[in-house]
C-alpha cells in the first residue's frame, strides 16, 4: 500500500524568521536532516565529561553517564530516580511495566529514554551483530524494512521531534545506536532512509502506521514501547492507532506510559495496553498535575471583552522581564489574527498551529529556540513538548478547551528548575471554564488587576452543580471544533 499523503494546508510566511524559502517545507526538512552531526568526542580529542555519581548508582552504562554529565545533569530528578529504578531491575535488566504521572518539565523524557537506551546498549554489547538491519535478501526494495527494538509514540510532531532530539543528545557517546524520528508532514523518502538501522524510533502514530503498512518498517521486534503524553494518546483521538500499535508490538517486553495527568478512566484504558492487562504494572506518581507548579507564578486577569484582553496582553508583553513568551489562542483563526496584530504593534511574534505545513512549523519553532523570535502565538498544538528554557511567560489569551490543557500550557515555562509566569486572561463569560481549571488543578488562580485596566463588569452569578460537566470532562469536543483548536 502506498503511503497516504497528509493534507497540506496552505500557510503564509508572515515573519522574516521564516526565511526566503518559507514555502519549501521539504528543503527545510532536508537541511535539518543533513546538518552535520556533532563530532563524537573521544579520549584523544577532548576530556570526557564527568560521570555523575547519582546517575551511576542507577546502574546506567558509562556512555550514558558521559552524556548525562555533558548535559550538565548532576542528579536525577525524582521522576528519573524512580522510573529508572523500576524500569531496570537490580541487575540492570528490563524491569516492570510503568505508568508514570509526572508534571511537565520534570525530566520525564530522560526518565524513559535512559533505561531504554541502557538496555539497547547492553543488548548491543552482548551481541554486536544484533543491530537491526532489515532483510538483506529482499532485493525488490531499495531499502529493507527497518526493524527497531524500541518505539516511542507521541501525540504531536513537535513533541516527537523534541524527544528524538533528547535521545540523540543521550546517545552521543554510544556507538551503533541510531535514532529515527518519524512524523507526519515530512517527506516519506527521507524518513524511510532515516529509518535504516534505527534501533529506536520516535514517532507520531499516523505516519508510523503508514510506514508500517507500506512495508518500510516492521514492528514485531520491538522490545520496548513508550507512550508519551499517554493521556492524549489514550483519549479517543488516537485510540484506534494505539490499538494497532499495541497489536503490532505484541512481542514487546516492557511498556511505559508517561503523562502529566492520568485521569481514572485513562488509567483503565492504559491498563489494557499493559502486559497481562496491567497486572504487573508499577505506578509512579511524582507531582500530579493537580499539585502546584511551585516555580510558576500564576495570575488571572478578568476582562470585559476581547479588546480589554488585548490591552492587558499588550501591557504584559511590554514588561521588561519578558525573555520569550508563548501566547495561547483558542482557535487557529484567533492565532493567525493575534500574531498579525502583534506584529503590526511592533512585537517579534509568529503564529504556530496545526494547519501550517510541517516545514513552516519547524522553522518557527527553531526561530523561537534560537531566540530569533520573542513571542510564539500558538494553539494547543504547542501545549506539549516545547522545551525552551528561555520561555519566561505563558499567556492564555484564549482559554484551552480542556481544563487539563491548562496544566500542559503553563508547563512550557518554568522549565528545568527556572521561574516562570503564567498569565490567564478571561472574559466574564469564561467563568465556568476558569472554575473547571481551578477544580482540575485543585488550586485557585490568584486574581490580579493592572492599574488603569481594571475590569468594569463583574462575574455572572454562579450556576449550581459540579464543575466539569461541559468543559472539564474527558469527552472529546466535536471534531470540527477540535480541528480548529489545534
Ligand atoms: P522534560 O520534562 O523531559 O521535558 O525535561 C525538562 C527539562 O529538564 C529539559 O530541559 C531537560 O534538559 C532538563 N532536565 C532533565 N533531567 C534533568 C536533570 N537530571 N538535571 C537537570 N536538568 C534536567
């Protein structure tokens, strides 16, 4: 079967950071892929980084310890400490299945990458010829199907790319461990080439299954399956894909689910994907989403109308302590309009949403990461997986559709132990949504005002009944609304 081509929505480049080749997504993707890899550091070339003792105590291989040392990690974060401890047994072999809830920004990517990479390294050391090579006798294909040993699935392309980047950092001292990142919106040919000899594949489900069904990829040798942002993956939107991946990787030895949030119904679904229906699963709960993001200052500003919200945003964006910011919009249209509006007001702002082609999305994220743009105006497509430590502020200009997305959005700031600010603007008619967010996060967001921009109106009288019935529950919104919102 030929791979399906993803629908490509037309998106205009509206910022100089998009560069002269803004419309040529494939060229950009090629440039990114063919960028020279960081040279391997050897004893002769440079002194090896330190091997952090606290990581060594977890039984990790030297190659990984050097990488962790080079990244400047001196101690495992709590989620790493516990997850690695359970994922590997005392002999450093494959341990329990895991279901881990841990706040965004807590270091959970390394928490699943390190044990998986450790086992891959071990397998390689024990049997150097065991590298996944595809079938050399199959002469019909230019490329033999890739046969990865580990698979990480993520709900968004941006998250998959971020995880793959982290994995590449962690294998920089390893020989023979190749990482492939398989996401929609990029050229198929290049991805098939990238898959060759890949031991670890990080993927979004749609493209992964396309490549599997077209014979470019075989999943029956997968030993580890990691589901990142599992709450969204198990949610109805990805249920079919996840069920297919579950079947295709039925020979696996370990399954790990990671998420900031694990609602009880999602936990039940997760158990179905675990070995023996979750009979041996180890649950690790570090900081649930409901616990305070201690390093993120949260404020709520009531506004009388859209114009008032825009004035408040303007006031905030001119604050001297803003390094970089993400402004979340509710819909793609609002996202485009607001980015344009901010550009016209003189801000260095670009939009990012799911209707843009992947090349443009990548370029805009890179521009943010490289500090070429200050403000990213985004839909919830950016609510997960963006890890840019210089994001000092997150603004909720349009509220999220689901209360839990509030947690993911604000987790884009205050990364890696830094301080961050999350500022939410809400109109009076959004009162119910705010109550649902507060109910979900089990904390009140402190209400603040800007002198001269105080709201004139007041709250709508409270309705009776528990919050969450319309907004905060786990039901999917109507598909049409969902499509626009990302
Ligand atoms: P994550 O939750 O995986 O997205 O990680 C959030 C941030 O924490 C990333 O910038 C990581 O590089 C950083 N990080 C992860 N583990 C550690 C560690 N042990 N020490 C310091 N920073 C870390």
